[in-house]
C-alpha cells in the first residue's frame, strides 16, 4: 500500500503506512487493540488505483491503537453587553491515536 483515503468519524484522512493519526475518541478501545478502517474512498498500490463509488467494498486497513490523547485547549467566552455578565469556560477534546502498519 502506498496510500489510501479513508473516512473516519465524518472526516477524510490520507493514510500512509508507518504513520500515526489522531481520530475522534473511541470509548471501548484499549491500547494495543486492532481496529479496521473499512470506509475506504481510494486505495493506491504501486501503479494500480481503486476508486470507490462511494466506498470500496470488502476492503479494510488494520490500525493499532497507541493511546488516548487530549487535544488543544479551547477557551469559550460568553458575554452579554450592558448586563455585566461574563462567563469563561475551557474545553479539551479526547482523541484516539492510531498507527497504520
């Protein structure tokens, strides 16, 4: 496999072997588990290119779960003008880091 384009949790990723990617948090997965990316839009192997309509059937890519990581911190600020109201909250999303073998 040279590369593939996969759809995971509403986003499309250009996947290459030997690299890690952060996808949306998978609650039931543990470190070391193997998951399979099944929604493949495109798959390229040497000179052959397979394009799905919209997905490739009976094809999947194995990925090993490395760890759960936290994303960048976001600050949410709410204000109401002329009412002396301000509220500040913080938020960090969880991501699951996977490794394509």
